[in-house]
C-alpha cells in the first residue's frame, strides 16, 4: 500500500469523528450482519476477484482454476475472435472513449452500426442504445410513464424496472409474480382513460422461470390504453428461432410495443437498448434523461456489440447446446436432491434454493474451494426471503464440464449437509 493510501484508510470524515449518529447509521444492522458472517471464517461472497479469465467458462480465482457457472455469459461471446478483433480495431481507430453524450459529441459511426444491428436482429424500425441495461429500463420507463400514468409490473421485477418507475413518478401497480389473474384484476381497477405501461420480463433471473406471455397479452388487451414493454435481458440470444427472446418463442411479437435488453449477458460486453416499431420512438432521444445526461459507450464496446449481435442471428447450434447443458444440469441437481427454482428446466438459469444464509454461504464456499463459481443471491434481491445459489449456463460449457459441475455439487452437498 502506498503511503497516501495508508493515510487515506486511517482518515475519518468530520461527521464520523464528531457524531455518534450520521447518515450511515441506517446501515449499522447490515454492517453488523456482515461482520458476524465473516467472523465465522467464510469468504466474502460479494468480494470475489477474477485474477485471470481464460475463457467464457474458466477463470483463476485466488490461484485456483475455477469453472464459471454464474456469469450470464449465455452464448460465450466474450472471447469470440471476431468480436474481440472488432473491439481492438475500433480502439485503434476511434480511441478509448467518446467523452460525450449521444446527443452531443458521443455518437460515432459505431453507435449507428450497433443500432442498425439491433434493428436487423429484432426486425424493428427503431433502436436506441444506452450505456447499460439498467439505464435502458430507467430511461425508457421513466420517460414513457410520468406523473398521472400507471406502470403495472410483476412483483419480482428487476431493480432497474422499479427504479424507472420511481424516476418517472408514475403510480406503480404490482401484480403477483407471473399471475395472469392478478394482472387482469389489477388492470380492471384502474381508470379506463388513464395511460398505462405494463412491464414484463421474458425470463425472471432469480428463479429462472419464464413468463406466460400469450396469456398475459390476452389479459392486457381486455383493458384500454395499455402499452406493453418486455425486458428480454435473459432471453436474448437463447429463446426463439432468431434468438430474440421469450416473446419471439411464444409468438407474441406483434403484441409488444417495446423490447428492452442488455449487452451484458448473451452479447458479451456492456450496454443496453430499447427497440420498438412505434412511429414516434425517435423522440425519446431528446427527452430521456438517462440517455441524454450521460456519456455514450466507448467505440470498442459498440463495435464488439454490433459484431456479436450479428453473429447471434446465426447461432442455432450454440442455442441447441445451451439447452442441452441446461437440461442436463437441471436433471443432475434434481437427482442429487436439491430444491430448484423451477420443477422443469425453463431457461439457462438454474437456481438452487437453500434453507438459510448459513447454508447458502457454506455451499457457495464449498463449491468455490472445489473450483466452481456460482452467484449467491439473498433478500432483498430474491423473492420471498429465499437464499439462492444461481447457476447460469454457457453454450461453451463442454459436456465434460457439466458432469464436473454436477460432481462438485454432489461433494459440496454432502460436505455441508445441504443434501440428504
Ligand atoms: N434487466 C434485467 C432483467 C436484468 O437482470 C438486468 C441485469 N442483471 C438488467 C436489466 C440490467 O442490465 P445491465 O447489466 O446491462 O445493467
């Protein structure tokens, strides 16, 4: 540590020195809970460092070769040679960053190209790229639905969807997770002339279950003045004949107004987007604050994204292998006696439900020591107070790796008492 860093670490802010209570005091229970957990000698599940990343499925963590099973890198595009080459070329030709907003100096030809790639991928007329998927939801929802409007959303919606509602100041109406009946009932209670945005997700990332979109669309269409937005963050690349998402697989393409997605999962880089056929879609570029008041993505990122998206249009073999992997792991973990988020494999996310925090952390650490990285998830991010180990498969996991993963779960389950 440098001398300056050491001094900085010892320093206390004036408030911390002077007051027993300050704006951090509300976090005291969380700090105490974390300290108690770490005092038991476990590794911190939220402070993992990848020292080296060898491929979409392998990294070195604390000197140990580790299989990655918690990255959402569904299609393994992070190391695709064409994708990497496109990024290097753009870095050389256009520099490291744009240093500007999309509406000022931050739109390069690469930003246009990635929006063209999205239009082709989705077969839609309008495409807007944001700096992250979080900002895509934040921007789209808050700009579309303002004061006096309603956003109707699934109770298990992603944080970025909730935050979009708060930023826009719309009234939020939540319905029970994936319940068509509850959605219908709650829409029925709203004023007929009010404008409404219904936000759904193709795949729900905590349990890996998918939405019954045709039934939901049918219920929504019974009510006036509703637009439909589907977040396909976890469906893009994998679902549907063209990899567009669950809405394509379930045949409701003509019924949705907006698709929101991310580059941080199947596309293999970072960024977010919204696509739509609405004739006035382009006006959002002028009024959407999370689009206007932030810097655009670096040229290397948009070049990698455009290349990846175009390759994902022809990734049928990868999709088939990812399904095979997902089904095999689901079966393997079921056979071992684990409780999973879904009874049948519905997506490339397989959630292992554990009894409590202690058991989840013990399993997570046992797996890491065996050489397997999975995501740990806990309330409030998870539904109904559950502690989960979330596994997300990659099309690049080999059959052999999937068998190794199952064997590691068997060993960790025995060692921790999580399985019979
Ligand atoms: N929507 C959903 C459903 C997500 O799961 C996520 C990220 N986990 C996002 C949006 C945000 O995507 P990004 O990582 O690009 O910010």
